[in-house]
C-alpha cells in the first residue's frame, strides 16, 4: 500500500497510495498501514486457504512506461524491497524504525507458508517501486480483502504512473478474486497522497481510529492470559 489519465505528480511515498480517472497526483509513497489517525477499520489477518501465494506468484508481468515492468515479487528481490521500506521510513520521519532485514523478508514473503506478499516495479535490474500487502477478512461481508501495508516509488522515478500501476494491480486482484475491499492508512500531514486517494474514489473512515498494542503494552496484555 488508482489509475490516472493525467497525473500531475507521482509522490509514491506514503503509507499506501494511488489510482483514478483524473487524479491530481500519484503519490505512490504512502505507508498503507502503520501510522495515521485517518485509518480504516483495523485489519485482521486471516489464514489463506486458497493458496493465494501460489496464484500471486503465477500472476503475469505487466509492462510499464520507460521500460519498467510490474510483477509479483520473487526470491532475490529482498534487498530492493528492503531499500524501499527504509526509504519510506525516512520519508515518514522515522529513519531508525525499520528492524526488518532481507532475511526476514525472504521468510515472510517466500517461506513455506507466507501470509504477506509483494509486487514490485523493476527497471534495468533495479527495484524502483514496491507494494507490500496481506489478506484481511470482513465478518460483515464474509469475504477477504487486501490490506496495503507499504506503497513506495523512489523519488527519481515518480511521475511515470508506477504507484498507480501498483495499486491498480491490487485492486484488480480484489475484483478478480471477489474480495470486498482494498484498504490502507495515510498520515494526516501527507496532503498530496490524501488528495490523490480522493481522486481515486477512496473514502476516509473518519469514525475509525487505529488501536495498537506493542512493546511493554503488548507484554502487559499478554500477561493477562497467564
């Protein structure tokens, strides 16, 4: 974590971002899940019983402008994906927050039982855009959805529609598989991305706020079960 006919910019850095019939910008840099008070309802990860990982891996590549290609991530992409995650953290003013490693990404995305996935935009052997996501489940619709965790396009590559293409690929997965929604969060101060999402037709879930337990709070809650 939108298709544009004439994007003015492709900011590709915000926790999720980009597509529409006439967006004012193409912020493909938005984190899609981890920070923001303008969040959607809290994501609930769910077991993937239909081997979504196999179907993602088999998805075709898509040519993009200037010789780039959009495709599902594959083993060997981990360093480029990690570089995008780190660059997004810098943009979000949390340069020291990333604890992830290439090895951890390899296990998460390509291990025996993956529950997180990625798409990449690659050109000339370099990964220049990423979208990391996982499945959610809605008890109201009875169907899965996609939670876009990270969407990022490197600054030098923005304005070419790569962020739009990444989010459009996930929207297409939702439609083809019968999933009910594609969700992400956006930082309150990331106005270019917010404007872009509105142009896409994305709606803010203002009545919902993200709640999180981590660190000592998580440990304290876990202790209640013992």
